[in-house]
C-alpha cells in the first residue's frame, strides 16, 4: 500500500467529516457516540447500500454472507466504534483499513473504497501524461477472498505530495473556520438573557454571566416588554398622570417607595407594581 496516498485518503475522510457534521440533519456526526454510529450504519443499510459497502459492512461486523446483516449490526459490540470516533475527530490516527473504510461510508466520502480512490485519482494523469522515468507503476491486489473475488487495479507511485498538501490545506482552513466560530462565541456570546442593573435591565449572556462570582441579580430570558421597565428618579419632577390616568407605577423595597415607568413586577422583590395614586403621592411626599 502506498503510504503517502493512503494518508491522503485518510485526510480526505477527515475533511469530509468536518463538512458532513455541519450538514447532518440527524445530528449524529456533530458529536457521535458508539451507539449513534451503530444506528447510522443501520440507517445507511436501510437506504440500500452499494454491494461494495455491504461487503465492507460484513467484513467490519464479521458477518458471513448467509447471515442476516441487520440483526448482526444491532447485536454488535458498540465499543468497537470508539477508535473510529477518535480517528474522525483527529484524536488518534489509525492504520486499520477496515475502520478507515467504514469511516468513509459513515461520512459519505467519495470516491471509496481506497482501491477506487487510487484508480480515480490516477486515471486522469494516465490519459493526459506520459509516465516519467522516476515514476513506478505497480499492480495493487485488493484481496476480498471472504466474498469470492480478487480485484486488481493499477497504481502509479509518484514522489509528489500535491494531494497531501491540498488535503492538509483544506483541513487547516476548516479548522480555522470552526475555531473562529468558537472564539466568536466565547468572546462575543449572543446575549439572550437580561439582568437588573440599578435602574434598568441589561442584556447579558445566559451562561457566562451566571458564572459570575458574587452575582446577586436574577438572570432571566429576555422579554422585550420587561426590558422597557426603568426605575424613575423620585427626586426629579414627574408627571404622574395623563388624561386622568396613572403613567407611573410604584412598589416598596425595604419600606422605600420606588417609582417605575411601566406596569409589571418589581425587579428585586418580584411583587406586582401598582399604579400611582394621589394618596400615595401625598403620603410619601413624592410631588416635588
């Protein structure tokens, strides 16, 4: 096996995984577990896999031709999916060809399997270029004897590493892309909650602000109507009524009357605010 080309093949599968996990409507590939990968295999089997993929399934799950494949997958030891997860996430490399081929099926990497990838990768070069003297052409034998056939393809071995560099380039670009999303989410989190700050509500990050030490104000989901609530300065001259109706509401906090611009609940005591009355204005000397 051409070591360089096989590394290209593995790199391509990992790049495809990074793309596929964002488009996977099932959500399985985003953060896969062994049980989820087993279920994904069943889903692909139910959607009519190719003969080549089915053969690979039978090799990986160690199922003979006459045995029911689906039932065997259902009863399979899911712990054997852990190395595939580690490979896809780039946590641990693998030279186990069957695992690599199954990973290619799970992320729908094409062309697959490796023998077809080799043939596809080199066929165009064969048509358009003469084979230079420093390139050696070998016959690769892919032995699938458990299923009754031996496949032969021609492999051109070259000392160039363009494919590897291309795969690495795309892997780096994708890594930077996802890293950018992570950094953006960390330093500029979307603010979907709010907290009372002195005399008004302030939009805050639901998670990170909850972790603040000594945080006493209650953090609640943003409500546009509640966000309009402001505490009024009782030392300023206020218009308490408009057309005979109250336009100021009040509530008590530790025995002190506090005034607000809209109805609702006191942000610190949680008690309902009441419309101001002439009696309250006079009793607490609120009219300056």
